[in-house]
C-alpha cells in the first residue's frame, strides 16, 4: 500500500515538472518572436537613419556652394556697376545705388537668418546632450539601488559567516571598480562638453567674420556712391536724348532680371535651410523611437530575469547580448578628429550616439551582476 502511494506521488511530481517545462518553452518562443520583430524594425529604422544622414550631408554641401555662388554674384554685380559708372547720369546713379542697397539688405538678411538657424541648432544639441546625461545618471542610480537590494536579500541566506565575509569583500571591490568606471565616464562626458563649447566658440567667430564682411560691403557701397556723385559732375554727356533710352534699358535690366534671379536663389536657399531643419528633427525622432524600443526590450528581459530559474536566466542573458548588439549597430561610435566645419552638426549626432553607448555599457554591468549576484 505504501509503495503504491509513493508511485502515484512520483507520477504527479513528474507531470508538474513537464507542465513547467512546456510553459517555459512557450514563453521562450514568444520572447524569440519579439526579438525577431525588433530586429526587422531595427533594420528599417537603420536604413531610414542612413538616408537622412546622406540627405543632410548633400544639403549641407549644396548650401555651401550656394553661399559661394551668392558671393560671386555680388562681386559680378559690383564689377558691372563699376563698368557702367562712366556712362551714367542722375537717374541711373540713383537706380544703381538703390539696387546696391537692396542687394546689401538681402545679403545681410541671409546672414542674420543663417546665424539664427546655427544658434538654434546648437542650442537644441546642447539641450539634448544635457537630457541624455541626466537620463544616464538616473538609470545608473536606479541600477545601483537594485543591485544593493539584491545583495541585501541574497547575503542573509548564506549560512557560513566566512563565505558571507568573502562575498562582502568581493562586493566592496566590485563597487569600487564601478565607481572608477563611473568617474571615467564622467570625464569622457565633460570632455565632450568642452568640445561642444569649442564648437560654439567657432560658430561665434564665423558670425563675427560675416559681420565684418557686411561692414566691408557697406564701405564699398559708400565708395561706389561717392564715385557716382563725382562722375555726375565730371563726365560730359553729348547726345543726351539718345543715351536716355540706353540708361533706362540698363536700369531695367539691373533692376528686374538680376534682382529676380537673386530673389529666386534666395527662396531656394531658404527651402534648403528648412529641409535641413526638418532632416535634423526627423533624425532625432527616429533615434528617440529606436532608443525607446531597445530600452523596452531590456526592461522586459530584466523583468523575466527576476522571476526565472537558472536555465531560463542563461537563455535570457543570451537575448540581452542580442539586444546589445542591436544597440551597437543602431548607435555606432565614430572617432574622426579631422572633420570640416560643414559636418559639425553630424558630429554632434555622433557624440549623442557615443553617449547612448555608455548607457549600453551600464546595461551590460547589470547583466553581469544578474549572472553572478554574489560578486
């Protein structure tokens, strides 16, 4: 009778164990399916980010070419005006001076708008870096608190006081190593902040040079107007009736065709600036969305780790490595010190990506602790 009861009890225990294994397998299949969906979405977002970066680079090069073309156009117009000074009279001199004032106003307006766009872009990047640093510090403190709680819960279960003392020493050394790593990370972030301040100083210098160029244009305009006034009294004008038609034609050509062409180019330049701003905002939104998805995946993995057995923990740790590789692919670190000022904004995005990699290193530390909680 007793042997029969033991056999029935053994059969019930084996059924319960088989049921637990099937539940774990179904849970693992669902999690693998979620990882595959995340990989597909990651590839899509990565291709979008590459396209946006390429379009941004092309638009920046195009903007520099347009600015050079504007300067060349201004020089050509000044040369045309100098060549026609000797064939002018009162009406033509007034018209050319007005045209020069219009060109100067348009040029100064372009420079002011460009300065505003550069200042706002730098401000956005500085604010974004501050938010990332703040988020990193908060996550570091949260993970540190979780590690401390796990140690307080796991250490009292050790019966031997010698083992407990050894584990305490190990945890103290690990904690000191983590502090040193955190200090190194803080030094890296401060260095990046200093580089960003240097970039802002370079932008201020560029703005000062632009203002000097505008002052030089004003001086040239004043000299041209004075030369026009002098030539009005010196140049003799035979056959005035025949020359009036020529003067009116040249005034119309300079006042209509060249100015309309310049206005059209200015409109295209403004469109390019708007496209650049939209590309920057699209890239930021894509990075924020991708970062949220990866953090959500890491949070799901950590929740599973807290409630799983040893075999399931080993499998879930492999999944965290997969998510970590996905994170590295999405936000690579680019070290290139010899970039031109045209690509300064893309450099800021590289710095943001390296800061996100620091957060990934923090997740790897947490993974190591979950694998060996007694260290």
